[in-house]
C-alpha cells in the first residue's frame, strides 16, 4: 500500500486531543488474559512503516491523483443519518464533527461533492426506502451509492437491484476496514452485494454486551464477571446461578412489571437475539463457499432448552422498551444492550461490561451480535460510474478506520466510558467476537423469518413449539432460501 499524502484534517486531531484532555486517566492496559483472535484492528504502539501511521493503522492504496470532479449522490436512511452524515455544528459532540470531517476528507481526496438523499428506511419503513431506490433505478437516475439500514441491502440484492461489488476497481476486500467475518458470510460464487465497515460508527455503538451493576453484585457477595471471564467461567449456567431469587416487586403493584427489580434485563425485543448468538448458535453457515441452512438442525432444540429455562422466570425481564432506563435506575443486576448505553450509565451506576456469556466453558470463544442500529453499503445495479463509487466507498471506509474508529472505540469507549481499567480489555474482547449469520442478514426476504419464529418459541413456550412451527413454515422457508441462493447463481 502507498502512504497517503493527504493528512488527516487538523480539526479531527484537535477533537481527539480535546477528548483526551477530558478523560480521567491515561491509556489503560487491558488484562493479558483478555486475548483472542482479532477480527477488528486495535490501535497499538508500533513501528511506523511506509504503509502505516504512528498508531500502526494502514493507509489505503487509492491513487493519489484521483479527481472525479463530480457530484456524488448517496441514498441514505433518514433515521440513521447521524451515523454517516455528521455535522460541523459547534454544539454537537466530537464524534458527529469527526464524521463530518471524514466526509470532507473523502471529498477533498477524490474531487467529489457528496449530496445526501435521505429517506425513511429502518425496520418499519424499509419498503419506503426500497421503493425510493427502485424508482430511481427504473425511471430516474440511480444513486451513486446507498447507505441503508443493514437488513435492507440484502433485499435489494434479491430483488435484482444491487451491483456485485466483488472485483470493483478500488475496493480492497482484504483491507482491515472491511470486516472479514462479514465477507466470509456474504461472498458467495465471487459475488457480494453489500458491505459493512469495520469502523462504521453504527457498528461500533451497536455491539451487544452485558452490563453489570457492581454495587448490586457486591451486596450479594457475587463474584465479579471480569474474574469469571478471565477463568473461562462466564457461562449461561453461571449467570443463571447468580441471578437466582433476585426479583423484587419494587413498585408494589403485586405483579411482575417493568417497575420491578430483576436479575437480568434485555434492551428490546430485537436485541434478545444476542443470547442466541452468544451461545454459539446460528441459522446458517458457509462451508467451502456454499451456504448451508441450519434451520432444521437438531442443535436448535438444545438451544431452545437453554433459552427457555433462562428467559422464562421472574428473575429475567426479556424486553425493556425503555432502552436502558431500568439499568441506570439501578433496577437490574445485569443488562444486555448496545455498548452505546454506557454514555447514559456513566455517573449513574457503578458499572462494568462483559461479552454475552458462552453456552458453556467448552465454547471456543465469546460471540457478539450487533443490534440492527447500523448501516451497510450497496450500489444500484445500473450505477453510472462504478470506478467513482468504488473509490468513494473505499476512501470512506479507510478514513473511518483511521478517524472514526480510534476516536469512538479507543478514546470514547475505552477511556472516557471505562470506569475501571479492566473494562478497556473487555471492549476489545467484545469487538473481537462480532459475528454475522447469512440467513439473519437476509431476514427481510422471509415473510415470517426463522429467527423471529424461533424467538417466539423460547419467549412464549406455552404458545409456540418449534416442531409445529417448523412444519408450518418449512416449505416457505425453503423457497425463500432458494430465492436467496438464486441471487448468487447469476
């Protein structure tokens, strides 16, 4: 790789310096026991080479003389624009300003002017977004790029509106700003129709993990989850033991309700999937470049036994719609949610954070599921200038890797939002465990998705049984899965 000649904007460096001045301690050293395979790059002190900066972060290989001299139109999800558009307003936080500066850097390096076409497009409004994209392709001018709610681009691919990004002129899929775990799931038959960035703000803030209230645990003489992780004893069974008989009717309404105290809460219905993936289960796997559905796997019955036993008792409140309020009001011993909740918990609770627990100590590693509050790239099949589009995608991901990732992950999370020195290492472990599941990513192609129907079975076992659910949906699921695979047989 060539060394980039355009330096990171001085404004970003000033932002980082300003944040560093506000933190309470110097850079903390993660526990040596917190090791694992690394899927996401971590800043480390290293020898600077021709291809890296002073933090050991790589530069991209884009030619230095690229100048497309044109407007670059991006269709984006309106509700999640804060993750990719940013702002230079003085009253916004440093991360928002850094995202804005990242975009300015891309414009300067490539000679483009980014214009945003923002449309409603999260879970409940995804068809509005898809209609806008398809209309632009069919009767108007297709956008140069699309940054969408992460479950939307796979639907775009199945409907035939997404371009194959494999082999695009300037996209280097081996670069550290494109996560290898996503590529392994979605690159089939030399075709990949969507990409997520390693250092996308939405990805980093959406990592699901388990918060714990140190004070509550100490009041019951319970062992620190940090120590359990270090000893490889942070498992579903151990967590179940720790929360036994923790329920209290705090609001005195004589019924189990959101106003009570629980051993475990989960942030919302969509985030309950973190328990499933944390235990190492999944609905599909890629074997030798082919996707295999695991929907009929007998192992899912074992998963049901575990999750039904864990989630269906008074000590657990599975879906807290308050998005963290129950935890920072000190009404939960443990809380499963996105790491971004640390910003609301800071100063309210003496907290720590660990990965989702393993199924058992034999499980090879911890797994981290991402909530759906993040974005993914795709490109219209009839884009006018794929060279320009691929250059912008590569440049934006590359600059995020050096500008947004270090600022949010290393400075904001690991320093400012790490109340004790052990949490910094946990953030690394959580990030290293990020996992993706092919069938999950294609959830919106299914009229009744396997993951949602399976969730019904472990949340409401008296009403839903997996055997009858599988029998009911087997044919439609098989047809939907084949429709997805046909996308890769072009």
